[in-house]
């Protein structure tokens, strides 16, 4: 990897030098108000104390917002939904983390920035057209409980509002890495639609007027287009540095701004027009969104993109900018805009907070094959996303430049670029993970819009590629090692891919049906499989959960054997294996119940996983 000396930056108006070289910032004591104002019974926790001596404010050009909270939550059975919307269903306490919600009040500027990044990139920052507009919003903080676990970096996610509510889609993808590496996370409601939307799903105010009715980012309806969102995003980082309550006294060294899809597009405007006026973020990740970034941008940024963005109007040709020391674009083969993990990760909280009627399954006819495509891609996009954050922190602290990302192989079809694909329909070029170099399915992120397609190979194809299970696992290990060496997968994430291969039945000559066995489709009230149940179990990252995973892996093996013998051998042959599969699934349910009691699985996640296991049991029993 290259090393580059990063130049200093100055904050306009404040004259405060901000270096991207490693340094330790002192925590600035800020204002903390414990009493809740206008929360309509929401209840406030926390305490007040005399402020410590205030060191130099390194970000004086950015106002310090007023923070109120943490806001007390009632149980999920609250008649008024008086709890944090989309409170995590991961057992954070078992990982040494706490989750808290705060109100954030302040004054923000309105700028003359455009609503999207134009084809001709700017060479100057936006100008203020209205000063000191009041706002009130909320932030959600997930941080280590123990300072010894905190690595000093806070990632701030600009909540995505495409679905008309606050979507924490970066968290869903990256939570395992954040938790194991000691990052802190803040999600911010920067846009009005996530607060006031009143359609079937509804924003925060519809979800809980008791808790959220006082929020306002429109100056009482006078503003449209979320012009205050940019300063709200800056002030969220300032709160992490300057208001002790937000981070529970943890000392912050770095902040990294992150946006996914719609909020990634907003981050494109922020980086091009707002950030350099008063720099506070040390780096940026733009996830599955491809805004062009100006060549003179002086802060590290990595865009981590899927195949889906390649087919858009701002995709492979228009915005495929060359990598620079401070600007990288990573295209990940075999991935789509919103993959299976994003869908699995939001199922539990959606069922809890907005209900089953609004938590539906994907339904798409492939634009490539004309056949139903029942599943999103399984290629672990999240592993590359984790590597991006890892490299950005290294760049901030040492100046070492992240690796350049390979581009897709493309062909020009009358002025429109498209991705070249192999005989299986998988993309050539790009960042290639083991799931692409050792394929078990057609993973096409360009079909079905943002959903993508995942069509598992049949058993005959798998056997021709991988005559034995050992051969398959060996090839996966080699591919994982290559990804780690290239810098696009971290060793812990590579180990997850190897464990997945070892637990699979690939190379065993077994049939794995979509009714009972394959990881395909998504959990619904009447559907799951052993493969899908494994994916969901892995998602919840259960502490000391090896026995839980072993139970579902064993059930998967027996279900595949039963599927293979079903209809081709005497009935008792399949029944023998199915019986063992059911036994292990019942053991799985008991282990999940135990983990719930021990605080290693949340109520939300535990009930979801047990319902999934029950669905698989019923599907197997129906085949007997």
C-alpha cells in the first residue's frame, strides 16, 4: 500500500487547522440537559454535573448542539410506543455495548447547495443563505460500556429515508465489525420524511407522538427539501466530541461519516459543498450510491458499490472516477443494492415496530431469465464494507492509502456500458470474494432493480465444479486468503466465509430443496428453511452461540439427506433423516430460549428465530 502525507485543512471562518494525520483530540465538556422538554410523557433519564475545564474547541466553526437524555424507554409493549424506534434486536449488552437515544436541539444554516451533484463538479463550497434556523431531532448511540473497549472512532450514519422511515442500513451491514473492533455508532434523523411521514408505515411522529412529537427539522413547516440536514449532520459529530453525555465520557479521536443509497446521495452533496467549509469528519464511506466527488476534496472517501449501481444513470460510465489517494471506488462483484443481510437484519425490528403487514417478502421476475427470482444476493458485501472502514482509520492515523478497487469488465452496447458475465451469469472483474471465484449460484446484482437475483446451482452443476466437499472447502479457503491479501476482506470475516463453507453440503451430492433446506427467499410467517435459519442465526452474532449454530448446521445436513432420498427411496429412508433434523431444530429452540434468559439473545430476535425454526419443522413434517 502507498503512504501519503495528508495536508492540513482550515475551517472557513474559524481558522482552526484540522489535520488528517493521527492526533488525539481532547473531549470537550458540553451542555447536557437532563430534564426533558415537551416530550409529552416520554420521560428523561441522565443527570447534570458541573462542567470540567474546557480545552480548546478544535471545531469552533460548528456550533455545539444541546443534548437532552438519554431518553427513557418503556417496554416494547408500551401502548404509546414510547421506546426507541428500531431499537436494536442484537443483544448489545452481551457484547459490552449500550444503546441510548437523545434529543438534539440546535440552530442550523441553510445553504445554496443544489439538490444533487451536477455533471460539472463544483470548485467552490456552498454559501449560507439563511443563518441560525432552529431545529430539534434525535440521535441513537451505540457505544462500548467500558472505555477500555473503545477504539476511539465514532461512525455517524445519516439515516436513509427511502422507505419513509429512518433506515439504519449501514448498521445492519457492519454491526459485527463495529462490535468486535470497539467502534461507537451514532445514527441521526437528519431528514423530515423520517420524522413526519404519515403514510401506512409512517415516520417517528406517527410511530410514537408521545416520544417524538416535538421533533422538527423544517422550521415549523417553512422549509422543504431538508436544507438543515447538512448542519445537523455536522453537529452530530460535534456532539460526539463536545457533549460528554453522548459518549458516556469516552474520548473521541476520529469521526467517520456514512450514508447508504439515498442518504449516500445526500452525503455526496455534503462532501462536495458543505464539509470543506468547516471540516469535522476525518473520512467518509458512501455505500451503494455513486455521486461524483470533486478532485480537490481533501478528506479520504471510499464509495463501496454493488452491481446495481452499475446499471443506473450515474453508474459505470458517467461516474466511474479514477481512484486517487483520497478518493476510492470499490465495485463488489455478485452483490446488489440491498442484499439478503440487509433484508434479514431489518425483519425483526420491522415486525416489532411496524407490523407483519408491512414486512413483506420480495417478489420479482428476473429481467434476465424471465423466471421468478425469489432471493437477494448472498455474496457478503458487508465484508468489503468492513475493510473500507478499517483502511480509512489506518489512512487517518498513518497516511497509508487504501488499495485501489478493480473495475468490472464492461462492454459498450450503443453508448451504454454493461457488465460482462461468465457462463453462469456472474460478473467478471470488480472486487471478487470467494462467493464469486468459487460460485455456488448465479448472483446477479443488476436484475430486479435494487433486489438483485440469487439462483443456486443445481446439484449436478455443483458436483461438476466440486467433486467432494473437501475440494469445495479448500477452494474457498484459497479464495478467502486471496481476498485478505488484497486488503478487501478482514481475517475475522474471512473465517466466517470458511465456516459457512464447512457447514454447507456443497460437494456431497445432496439435493437441498427450497422448501426445507436452501438459503433462499426470506423468512415470513409461514416460511423458512434450515439454510435461511442459519443465515439469520449468524446475523445475530450470539455470544457463546457455538452450540446454537451447531444445532442448525446439523439440522441442515439431515434435511438435505432427507430431501435427497425423498421420493427416490422407501419412505422410511427420508423419514429417518427428517426425524433427526426435527430433533436438532427442537434443540435449537431450547438453546435460543436459554440464550434469551441469559441475555445473549434479545426478546425480539429470540421469538423471531424460534418462529423460523417452527416453520422449518412444519415444512419437514409436511414432507413425511
